[in-house]
């Protein structure tokens, strides 16, 4: 199935990608940000906060935005 992935980490990009039916937000995050911790990111599906066990559907928009920016001054 096809979804829109909005990556706001680093330079950021948006791209339509194919994912397997039944993919959860947690599985998607683990695949796209393998060394990240979910608590360090704002993860939204269709502009709404998403639960880890939420299953992605065809046409969904998922965005992953870091809440902590490395190198930012305090």
C-alpha cells in the first residue's frame, strides 16, 4: 500500500512510499529511524498524534519530527 512519508529529520523530505499491509507506526518508525528513540520524536499520522500500535492505511500521511535538535544552544 502507498503512504506519504514526511521526514523532518535533518534536511527533511516527503515521498510516497510503499509499505506492507498491517504495518504499525512502531514498526515503521523502527525501520526508518533504526537508532532513534520514539520519545525523542513527534510522530503524527494524518496530522494527529499516533499510537505505537496504530496500523497504517493506504493514503495515510506519516511525519516524524525530532523534538531535540543536536547542536542547538541552550
